[in-house]
C-alpha cells in the first residue's frame, strides 16, 4: 500500500526534536524510534519541527483550568446539593478553579488560542505530526492516572486537529504503546488512510486474550 493523497515520497512528516524533554520515557522513545525506522516511504520527507516556547504540558493544564472553571459554573446547583453531593475528587478539581483569579483564567484561555495559531504555523511546514501517543507505558486499571497522561494528545484537541493512534510495538513488559499521527484541520480522511497504511506496515497490533463463554 502507498501513502494516500499525499503522493508517495512527497509526504512531509514532522518530528519534535527532543521527546525526553517532553517527559517521554526512555523505553517508549526506543519503541518509537524502531517504529519510525520501519516506516520509510510511508512517512515521506522527515522534518524536525520546533514548538518554540509552546509547552504542551502547560497547554494541557490551561485547558483543564478553563474546563474546571466552566464546569464549576454549570454544576453550581449540583455542588450545593447536600443530598447528592459530587465526589470529593470532582469537588477538589472544581474548587481548584474557584480559587484561581480572572487573570489566571484569561491567561489560560489565551494559551489555548495560541495552540490554534501554532497548528496553523506547524501545518504550513508539514502535513502530519508524528509522535508517541502517551509518554509512558500502560498501568493497572486500579492505579491513578499520571499527571502527564494527556500532554502529547492535548495539542490536537486544543488546536482542533484530527489525530489517531495506531499500535507501534510492545514494551519489555509486553504492554503496547501507540504511535500518534496529527493532521491539519480538515485532513481527517487522509489521516485515516495514512494511519491504515502505517498500521499495516508496522503490524504491531497486540494479541488480546480470547474470552470464551461458559
């Protein structure tokens, strides 16, 4: 299979210069490097892209603050309900936003706006951004999520970009990790086709146990 729409050999793939700085674990970086090596023609021309002073973790935290502030207003009646109170965890999240200032909210909102500008600039240079989906391996269902879980995926969400994750390999513990492809706004169909090509080339879908009836 050849890359879709973007002509074979002419696709421009963007890569961030230092995944370690973004908190990506060494074992995930190793699997990512091997997956990228396997994807030759599929990724076309490879370019290093610079996000400048745009911090993905700060973008994610800005979006969280805006979301918590808006939920605090939307759920005001529920928060005051003594019969069916919200969970302590949800209340703590909304109380955090309540303790911020209007200046904090405005700064967070502007940071989200800058994500849209960054995407416009980024996709003037490349057709697709290639990076791991999460910065670390999977963990148990009963474990609490890590603070940086969404750092690498939040950019696409905030900038309004289509994104997709495909299996790219296994860590030493046998658990899978994903390769994330992010495209320019409106490139949804081309991104899906490219993801299909990359997934077929990597052939890294994990084997899940089969559940039998009875």
